[in-house]
C-alpha cells in the first residue's frame, strides 16, 4: 500500500499546485528536537523535553506543507498507512491464529506527536489508511483506532477541530479489511489538503502565500 499512497500523494501535489498556484514542500520526517524548539518558543510557560537528536516522527506518506512567501511551512497533509493481521493467511494454511498485532499502538505515538505540533492551529490534516483482517468489521481492534480518533466515527474526513473552542482535533482514520486503492486514497487526500489550504488562506490571508 506504500506504493499506492506515494502515487496518490504525487497526484495530490499536482492537484493542489494547479488549483491554488502555491509553493509546496514535502518532507519524510520531522525531528523531535525541531518540534521541541518550536514548542518552547510558542509556549514559554510550559516545559518541553526530548532525549536524542536523531529521534523523529516518520509518517509513511510524509508531511506535505504549503509554503508562505516568507518561507514558513504550514502542514496541509500528513499521511500514514497501516497493515495489520495475518490470521486470514494462517487459517488458509491450516495454522492456528496468532494474537493481533500492535501496529495501532505505534500509530498512536505519531498521532500524539503531530497533534501537539498543530495545537496552535484549528485543523489537524492527518489521515491514516489501514487494511488487513485485524480491521474487519467484527474486529475489536477497530475500537483501538476509534480511541485514537478521540472516539470519532471511522472512515470520515475530519480536518477542522470540533467541539467547544475546537477541543477535539481528531483527524481522519480510514480502516477496513480490504486494501485501499490509489484512487480512493487520492480522493480523500486531495480533499484534506484542499480544506487545509482554504483554512490557511482564511486565517493568514491568501496574499501570505501568493
């Protein structure tokens, strides 16, 4: 699925550049030291800490940002993909089931990190596509994903924060047993990126980016 999400990302970049005539930037990871530096500057009354300079968050589809005229980057799309579950293969081979995997727990770490990065904004342009038998409609693993989504319904685009004062920065979580196609991912990714660009235009002014 990583290949499909890469192709969907390239299409999304082309779509956003053509629609908005803006400069975009794409990076594969974000170092904790850079995150903490910005947090310390933004929230001077709060203590922030990291341990190793090489530690980073590396979402599978990277971080896509729109770049302002003064060089600042504003995230418009952060993409993860997760595959979890081999029991369907084991059963077909006549082998016993294994306990369900922990890809979702690893996902939770990145979600917490990126939510913190974007606390000063009113959007959370994060999306995760998950597939595999652990995400079948009768699997209790889905409730783990729902918990990460702050108890929001799955398979629904959520870009703008919700609730009083935007307290719920949920993000978008697309999970099912069947693998997501490149076309499906592109349609979701482009809408998230599009909504994000409109948000930044509204908050900072279109002239800030053009």
